[in-house]
C-alpha cells in the first residue's frame, strides 16, 4: 500500500511480497523504478519534486498493482 495519499511529495510504499514498480507521471513517462524486496524490507520512501498526478504500476506473480498518487506542494 501507499501512504499518505495525497501527499506533499514524500510518500511510502509497502508490500508483503517482492515486486518491481514504476513511478509514472501523467504523460506516461517512467520517472523512477522501484524494487521492493527483502533487502529493503519490502518498503521504500519516494520523493517527488513536482506537484501533479502520478501512478504506481507493477506486476507480481499473483497480482497487478496500479494506484494513483496525488502530490500537492
């Protein structure tokens, strides 16, 4: 899951399983790739410097993830 949402540009991503995610802007450009695994305890803090709408997208063996993130600064 992703929290807080909306946020001020800093948000956390937490998972129960290994996954690769993409942070995508509203133009469809991948601006960051995120790997959640046992090394980072399946969580990561992300910082975005521009207000707007972003999407987190990824696929695991059992499910797919697509969530909208709103950044207001």
